[in-house]
């Protein structure tokens, strides 16, 4: 089944950015827009120096623009961080995966979902580090940050319900199974993020994904 995971790819040349009006625009040529340069700069600097340790002037300089441009695009440092947080999070990518990549084969699909989740979380690990270290700041837009796990939970619930409808999933509480699946993967990622892979007793993330998906598959196959 490892071959199934290998087909999940990230196109590094495609980018989404926020316009001043809040619209997301795809940039497919690999060039960063001004807005995206600013979002990348704040994530890099806050992850390294902390939110209160970096100024808007430093962020703008790192992005290669002036401070006025930052305020024109985002209005404030906090709003820039919020937009960057969502830009580099996983809700839209996971929604696309559920729409296009699933085959309604339980083990294959759970492998695909878990692999993509860890792929995205690892790619965006600086965002996760900020969420972990800057809780008082993140609390200021906490409500909107919940949309990412909420969206993934909704996608999983709908998937489990559809699998039951097709007779491919044992009778179960879809919501609780979705939460269990998410918590399992999130907990593993957070342990790895903090450099605590030894506590998992694993040689690789792939090993964790294989074993955990095997457990879910055995439990939920009718």
C-alpha cells in the first residue's frame, strides 16, 4: 500500500495568497506575490523570535517590501499572522483530497488521509510551533483557527457515513471514530514536532501510519 501514498504529491510551484480584499488567488508560476512574501516572512520570524520579538518593520524588510506595504495589505501584524496561519494550514488541501483522491476502500483511503495529513503538518511545522508556543496570541483569533480541525472532522464523518451506506464499514459512531482518528494522528505529529519520536517507539512516520491504519481497518471492517 506504500505505492498509494506515493501518489500524493505537493506541487511546490503552486501558491495561494490573500489579496487585500481577502480573496485567495492561485499563483502557478512559482513566484511569490507580495502578500505571500509577507505571510512567509511572519511565519519564519515568529517561529524563530516569537511574536513579541519581531516588529512589522523587520517582517517587511524580510519580505523585501516597506512597512507601509504590510499595513496596506493586512492592516496589522496580528491580522497578517492570522492570514498566514490559515494560508499555511490544511483545511483546503484536505477538502481537495477527499473530493479527488479517495477510492472508498477503507485501508487505502485511511492510508491516503493519514499520509497527506502528516505531509501537510510536517511541511507547515513552523505554523504548528507558533500555535504551540504563542497560545496567548493565537487565542485572539482562536475561533477561526478551529475551522481546520472542524473541517477535517466533518470530512471524516461524511466519509464514514458514506462507507456505512455502501456496506463497507461496520456499524459505529462516525463522529467518535473521526475524532479518534484525528487525535491519534495529531498526537503523533505533536510528539514528533517536539522531538520525542523515541516515546512512540517508531523508526518512521510511515511505520506509525501503517500500524494505526491497520488497527482502524481491522476494527471497522464489517
